[in-house]
């Protein structure tokens, strides 16, 4: 049911030695939201996601997914999650057919159903002709499409995407945006993390900006525009993170390049 709270994070804190990566994150996420989860490198985005996924431990605070504390020892909630990491290791010696059916069966899906869905999704994404080819022969864009398909095969309720359009051509990006919009309409919740601000700006129903382990902005793009002086998301991002040296650094960089 759209509007139902699907993820609740309360006072989430995580440190690595003396480095306080997360400093008290509070978050309430409802079903059907597309959340642009952004921030500079080291802000705590990946750490937050890894904690939710159950990959990262040693945190304080509470994380509830689908109404249950993820620390209660029951890992069934992971069957409802899809994940596309920024950097993923794929079994190069397998074919897409072998890899995707393997992933589907890990989620408890019937082999014939996985095979059918995987082949059709590969065809729709324009890579059906390499379904039985080894992944080692794939281009970067083909691999990215494979990862996206593998994250969706089991029809997850919540999807975490980290730089998911890396390597995709313009037509595939348009298809991917439509996929996300349709998933949200079906009540799926999406966390979209990227440094490509114009894409985040266009696809997100809500934008959350982390800086220094804290949430410094949370709202629709229109909300963020009303609360800040700047116009584009990139400009708002720079304003809230205190980064305003890009023009000077760019000019100095080119000056050095041109030295003879």
C-alpha cells in the first residue's frame, strides 16, 4: 500500500576508529518513494545502505525495514531487497543465462520462471542476443544492464541503486528512467545514489543530502529550491556542502595543462 512506512531509521551512528561516519541519522521512508540519496564522498551514503542491507555491523541506533528491526536475527527481509552496487564483481566465465538463473535460484525462484523472465528482460533491454554469451565478452553497458536485471528478477519491494547508469547509452538511460517511474507507481521504494545531479533532480520524488554524517537537507527538489538561494540541484549541493572552489580549480588545472 503506497504511503505505508517501509523504512525507519532512528539515531543511526557508525564509527570507524575515531572517524564518526554517521552522526545520528533519523529517516522515515514510505512505500513508492524514489529517494535521491546524495552527498560528497565520505558523507556516509554507502555506510547507511550497507547497514540496511545487513552487510555492515557495529552501529548504534535502530533500523526497521518492513516493520522489523534488522538486528533481530531474521534475514528473510533480504529477499525483498534489490541492490546494484557502484562496483560489482560478476562471474565473467558464466553466461548471462547461467548468472541470472543462479541469482534467481538464490532468492528461491523456480528455474524455469527465472529463465523466462531473465531472457525477456535481456531482450527488452536490447541485450537479448548475448543471453547465452560469456559475460567476459560484454561491454561496460551490457554488464550494467545485467546488474540491473539481476537486482529486479525477484520483484523486490525496495531497491538500492548506486551509480546505476554508468556505461548506459542515452536510449538505455531513458528506458531505465521509465522503469524506475513504473516501479514507484507499483509501490516499490527506490534509493538512488549518484553524483550526476541532473538525473537525481529529474527522477527523485524526494532528495536527501548527507554531509559529514548528518542529513542537511530532506524534501522535494521544489522544497530544496525554496529553502536555498541556488537554482539547480548541483548548485544547492555545492551551497549546502560548502564547496565553491570548482571554477577556480578548473581554471588552474587548465592553466597547468597549457604550460610549455
